[in-house]
C-alpha cells in the first residue's frame, strides 16, 4: 500500500464472495434504518438530548466491520451508531440507551455519544473530537503486549485530523509498530465549515508520509473498495507491520446533529450529487444485482428482517425503566480493594522516598505481568529523579517504555491500555505538564466507567513529581492536586513518607480506577529515609493517618508539608502546645472521619498544603469541618498555603513562597491565642 496514494479504480472491479456482500449489505441496511428511526424518535421526543446521524456513511462502517474479528478493538466518535452496529452491537440495547433507559448499554448514563460494548471490544463512541486515536494506541499496545493478534480501528472525522493527538498518535503508533487502523471518515464538513478551509493538505491521507505510515484515500461510499483496502491494512497490522491511515471520502446527509438547527452551508449541487448519485446503499444494491451475488428474494427478506429488528428494538427501549440516582452514583467508581497495612513497628530497614516508589513498582511488575511503566526517559536513565532506576534492566523495553514527548497521547495510550486489560503506570516527568493531558484524564479516564454504565474498569496510575523547593521556577513547580480532587471518577493520592509511598503506590496499581499519584519534589530531596518493610504491602485507599497525637490543635497537612508540620509540632511542644498532625494520604476519597475525630478532640484546626491557598484543597477540608464539626470549634479554621504567585526562581523568594516550618509554628501560635 503506497504512502499517500489514491486507491485505484481496479480495486472496485474485484468481486467479493456473495456471503461477504450479503453481510455488508445487511449491516448497511441495519445502520440506515436505525438512524432513520432515531431521527423519527428524536422528533417524537423519545430520543432526547442529541444524536448524530450516520446516514450516508454506511459503507465505511459495514465494510470495516466485515474485516474484523470479535476480539478486535474499535474506538468510535460522536457519530458512532454505525460503527457499533457494524461491530455487532445489540440494536435493542442501543435503542434503549438512546432513550435514556436503565436497560440500555450504558444504563441510560451515556446516551448516543457514548454507546459501547466491552464484550465486543467496542471502546465506546466518544464526544471529544479525535479522542479515539490516543485510546486506540493504548488498545493497540495492549494487543501487542498480550500477543493475541488483535487489531484496533480508530474512527475519526476530517476535523480530528487537525487535532494534535492525531499527529501524536500517528507518530506513537508508527514508532511502536502498533496494530492500529486510523480511519478518517472525511465527510468534508465540521459542524458547518468545509475541511478545505481548515486543512493544510488537499487529502488527509497525505499526512501519513510524515510518519512513514501507509496512507490511502478511497471512495468511502463504495463498500467493495472500502472492504478490500481495509482487508489489506488488517493483514498488515496482524503481521506486525504497524499502522495504516485510510481516508474514506464520504458525505453525511443530515446536519451535524439532530439538535443542530443551523443554515446548511453545503452547496445544493454538491449535496444532490452525493445524496442522489452516490448513495452507498443503492450502490451496493447495484453491485449485488450486476454480480447476481444475492437472490432478489433474499434481498427482500433482509429488508423485512431489518424492519422487524428495529420495531422490536424500539418496543424494547420504550419498556425500559428510568435509571435511579443510586445506580448513577454507583457507576462513578469501582470498589476499592481492602488492604491490611503492616505498619513499621520493628522495621529497621530504611529507604528514601524515591527508593520506596521504585520498590513498589518493581514488586508489582514482578507480581503481575499486566503492569508496565511508560513515560519520558523512564528507561535506561531511570528518569530525571531516578524513580524508575534499574526497572528496564529487570523487565525489558516492552514493560518499561520510553515515550515521545507527547503527554496527551501517551496518557491517552495509558487510558486505552487500561481499558483493554493492562495496568499501566504513566510517569509525567514534571507534573506541570499534566495540563497537556487534561482531556485524556478528565473526559476519558475519569468518565469512562460512568459513561458506560459502571461496567468497565480503568486501572491506570498517572504519577510524577509536583511542587517547588528545588529552584525549577514557575512552569516546573506547581502543586495542582485541587484540579483533580474536583473531578468525579479520579482517585487522588499524596503520600508523605517512604512507608506510605510504597504502600499507597502498590494500592494504586492494584486499584481498578484511574489514580493521580502525587510525589512532591521536596520529599525527593529533603524527605530523608524512613522505615519500609521489605514485603509487598498495600495501604488502604481512603484511610488517613495520625502522624502525631496531640490535644490542643489539629494540623491537617498534606505531602511535603507533613514533615514540616511535625517539625513545628516538636518546636511547639517545648512551649506547652500539643499538636496533632493528621495526614489524609488520600485526598480523594477523603477520610473525613479521622479528621473530624481529631477536630472533636482538639477544637482547633490548621490546614497546611504546598499549593496556593486560594482555591486550594484545604478549602474543601475546611468546608467539611465547618459543615460537620462546627460545634466543636473554639476558633475559626485556619488555612496556610503558598503565596498567591507563580513560583519564583530566586531561592530566597521560593522559600518565602512555600509554607515553612517556622510559618506553620507561627500560625499555630496565632490560632491558640
């Protein structure tokens, strides 16, 4: 398959077996009638919200699906009804989902844009343009690591080819030779803008050349041509030769969505040419008649059967119950595993914070073959802070993978690999760079289980160093935990000791939810050594720890502020002030009980974190205390965080910005007055 070529007309002259043509035609009829009925039901108010019709593009999905095994993966987009049907999805469950019913694929929580069937390895339709591509690289990586010969299809539109993740995903798939088919359904318009006004090349397939990937532009309304082109790409992928980019030129008949009520900017002549002369269903019917591939009687039976299926599906949807609030809440998180932590009594061996993290990953990778690590420079160099030192030597390049500098896509790759059955650990080299990954974390990892009705697992750990203290200035020194505690579906963990670091990272790797695991640089460089058991252990997620007992004031401190709070407590003890230090360890879910029990005992509270005070995580803790422990308070809740300024480079200013031991002690004294 030549890079950047346009398909040859001779491909369409090749005859397909009658049973293949019949299967493709049946799927196309099913897709066409499903979306025609969907539009009717939308007008009647039974399909609510919005839906995006696939009418006019049926040949692509049907011909692609005819080339796939049941265990192959497919990632779809917002216009995904046809893709799901072509992969074998149950149209009754689809119709119930469109009606928002509990009996639908996603329990009524996903709707038109998020239909999926993990039993068929359909990774879900997706409302974010281009998001299928990073997720598909992850499924492709999982398929490659598991050695099952699966391929992955990533559907996206012409607009998706202008997203950065298109280029990042193409590069990653090419570098790692992943078995991914990137299929651009170029229907030539975004919501209302022609792709020729927004795309720098005349054909999207030409972009394949930049990644040394085969690229081809084909007639997406010719099911035979699509089938033959995809067959070649599938064979190539299964043979281990890597990805292919296929651009299928097509045309959607309706507006962008059923809710869109905009002036249609498409020229009438162009529209009529595609709709009246290039109807993919009529074209395959013509092919079948000319080749006498399917008897006319059978064609009528197919049409009648499709009508009967759709009528039954609609009735099934109408009979479904509305989902309950309880079902909705239960869909957000997978249950956390119960762990019995060993404690450090009698432990004489001491490790540094980074050594404890390293040992947790080493032991979990040895215990579970599905665990692997990827990130920038995590391999031979062991990372810039040496957290992964020696892991590549022990586990090899497949399981300790150096990535391109493309955070959005390698995090999305982690999400896709987790969905596909692996347990990825993704290192963000400096946590400020997490801003580049927010769609993959917030719209994909956090929501995936929920959108699919609480059925899938997303066992992903995203870890790395955050915070200041080592003169890396404003773009390498932020503490961003409040971003993630705000997002339902994410678990947020922040250890403060080597013991906690190992046990919590172990628990995070074993957890079936996406975990944001925060490691502060101050603990890397000044945390010191601490007792860490040699055994493989896990600390329960959602369980705080009282680091120091006290009676006069509670300090709720997180991460790097815990040792500083303990130091301040020792100073104040000499002044007759007894300080209790509580470390939440897990910021989400938050152990409110341990914090409130401490407040009930001491009646005064200071909350300390390295992040900015304004809008920081401490505000949430203060709100919990005010809401549930107000009657116990003898003084207002105090908060102490970083100054409201980006992190300066100057060392004296940096020290002034981050809460110090002296500042913590001073604030406690004020609280006691």
